[in-house]
């Protein structure tokens, strides 16, 4: 069970990096930092029609990210509840 949890955690971290990459590739609404270095706001990394595609991909990735956050948090709390501390039994001694 813990192996599957660690695989899910690895996939969650991978999803986080993919989401960051897609967000950083997108063109900003204003010219932002690229204008101060002489960047052309008309240029796009993947062509002219990719802004809408990247927005959709970002939306889907954000949806999966939030869903996996919820699932992993519930799974982590369930794992925490299932591992109990060892029970110590105290015996009473009669004098």
C-alpha cells in the first residue's frame, strides 16, 4: 500500500513540474519582463494559435492538480489513522 502511495506522490510532483512549465511558457497579458529585454509581444514559442491551447491545457492540469491534492490529503490522513502507536497494557497488582 505504501509503494502505491509513493508512486502517486511521485506522479503528483511530476504533475506539479509540468503545470509550472506550461504556466511559464504562456504569454503574459501585458508585455511584462520580456519587453524590457527587447522581446516581441507578437512572437510565440509554438506559433500564433497556441495561446488558447495552452490556456486549455493549463485549466485541465490545474483541475487534475487540485483533484490529486484532495486525494493525496485524504490518503495521507487515512494512513496516519491506520498506523496506531503500540498499545501498552497496564496490569494491576493486588497487595
